[in-house]
């Protein structure tokens, strides 16, 4: 738990796992839209339904319920690969930080307990430089848990605090409201399990921050592209 709720990546992973276990013959996940509606407590109920199954694309809704109300709702887009009619690789990552082994450990004391217990975090930016409203760190799971590649991305995709924490005038609570992402490589297997995660605030005002979330594997290939709205309190 993180305060009143479960860590957002773990909540999303539960909803994803519910969808894939309810419908085990789904094609690879390509995209998701997740709403963090209310705190996810220890006692939960799960549901999943196929919204539409087409020739190539299957869309599934799964939800987490707590105390009789919806706590998380997720919309998953699973789709078969096709012969491409357009090909474009993501832009290379700017200011590559070097390998995880070349960077010092980070977030050892200030991170929430779930992060400290389940992730190894290393710096992904030059410490002390002005990075604006962007936070970038190397991260990997301390235990593999036999998760499939997409499940790992979901669990790790929300590991960083929002970039808005770098520009907060005073420290206060923060809370993810939603999370939308596209999976660029559903078969990713990064060397050593390391991924470079980045959260960057693109606009912050009136108590909310619009965040861009990205992840790269240890070879510099982008594997996930996301967008999130974060409530900034205090």
C-alpha cells in the first residue's frame, strides 16, 4: 500500500492479469486506458468483459471494485500484428545516460515502501543538473516473478514520481488520476531487466499536471509511450 491505496502500477497489473486470465487467447497488448477512480484497498473484487472482438483487434474492459464501488477501470486493446503499410522508428533518446551500472543508486530513502521493496532504482540523469520538470531513472524489478514482458512494462511504467515534483513550490501529496499508454514492443526483454523510465510535466497549473511517460530498454529502444494526469496537492 501507498497511504490509502495500492501502488498504481500494481493496480493496473491486477486489472491486466484479470483480463488475460479471463480470456487467455488474446493477441498482444497494444494500448491501454486506465482510470484510477478511488483508492484500491486490500479487499477487492475483479471483473472482465470483452467489449468487442474483431478480426484483428479485441477490446477488453476490466475493473477493480472495493467496498462496493469502482476503484479502477481499465480498457485494454489487444491486436494481432499485420504487414506494415507505414514504418517509423521512435526518435532516439536524447542525452543517453549510459548503462545502469554506470549510474549510482537513487531513491533509496525517499521512495514509497512499495518501490523500495520491489525495485532497484539508479539515476538516469546527471545529478545536480537542471532537468526542468523531467525525472528519468533506470529501474528493474528486484524479483522477476515470471511476469510476461507486457506485465513488466505495466508494473514498471508508473514507477517514477511525476515530473511536476521538480517544480512544486512546496512539497505535498500527489496522486495519479489516469494513465494511457501504447506498447511499442510487446515482446521486449531488456538485458538485465533494466528499463529507463521518464516522467515529464508538459503543463502544470490549477492543481494538475499533464505528464508524458516514456520507457526505453537497456539498448535505447523505446518500448512504451504514455500520457497521465496527476493531481498536485499542497
